[in-house]
């Protein structure tokens, strides 16, 4: 899982510098697939429940599961969520990041910063003996304090020999409730926040989930292992 997750982190890092006005989302996907395979891993999303690509690229009001297309061109001011999974020797890694294309609005920047920070706070709540609700609550509390809304239709998840395992990890919940975390559990934690309301609509392609009110959304995700003291973030580049 360290290897699978590091491949994901390395590819996302390389993709970040390729997110620029004029680039199509399909170009990012081709680059991602090639890079994953060069590193000896296999794309995890490609073919998953019929998903047609390596990468999910979700722009602006798209929350998650944007399908890459040669017709979809990134423009100045877009915020671009990149989500990818990889499999190595049967084990999965999964991570996501939201990137700015050129100059973005102050509100967009704040949404990205609050979402990224909510993930850090969630990771800070992970340790053996903590409850899953502590992790969920950390995201919700920080999001609401900062005037953002939390997407409820999609959650984080256990991860390991499958992309999605138990438990499901909502980005809202009550502290002191839910399963007790144990050292060695591996989790994909992934806050999805909106600037406006968090109601979701899935587009006609059957995948792309957008905010119903058209407000901007951001998404960050890490794969982590629970330890006695806290957690080890697996989806970072080696030595990073
Ligand atoms: N990244 C999503 C998750 O974290 C999964 C994408 S679904 C797929 O759960 F179909 F695109 F693979
Ligand atoms: Co995930």
C-alpha cells in the first residue's frame, strides 16, 4: 500500500504542474495512465464499475468523478480536482488534490485552503483508540466554522485489497461515536466541501457529480495507516 499510494502521490505531483489554461482534461488523463504504468502499478479507477479513465478531473462546480475529455479545456481561474487510485501487487492507494489554473478568485482560494486544512485536521484526529466519528467531526466542524458546506453523498472509505472497503468515512459526525480505530487499519480520508450548498446532482454521463447550486467545490484525499501514536500518510512521495 505504501508503494501504490506513493505512485499516486508522485503522479498527482507531476500533474499539478501540468494543470494550465489550454490543457484538456484528457491530456492529464493520458499522462496519468502512462506515468502509473511506468512506475509498475496499474490504474485503479479504469474499469471500476465501468469508469472509463485513470483519473477523475472535476472542474469548479464539479465535486468528484469528472470524466476526462479532449473537449474539456482548462481555463484561467478554474479550480481543478484531480483524483487517482493505483494498484500495486494487489494493494490499493487513493488520493486527490485540488489545483488552481492560473489566477483564481479569493473565494476559490479560501475554499481550497479550508478543504486542505480540514483534511489535515481529520488526519490529526486519527490514532489507535480514537473513534471514526472524531475524524468525521474534525472535517465538519472546521468546514462549518469557515462557512463552507460538507458533501454528504460521498464519503471516504477503508482501503486495502480493494479500492472501497469498510468502514465508510463520512465528512460529518459526532465525536466519540462510530468504530474504534486500530493500529494497522488503512483508510482513505477525503473531504469534499462546497462554497454554497452541498446538495449534489449527478450529470447525464452517470458519473460527474456537481453541486446542485453550481457553487465551487474542492476535494483532497490521502490514504493513511492508523498507528498507536497517530497515522502514517501513505500517499506522499518517498521521503516526503
Ligand atoms: N476516488 C474515488 C474515491 O475515493 C473513487 C473514484 S470512483 C471511480 O472513492 F469510479 F472513478 F473509480
Ligand atoms: Co477515495
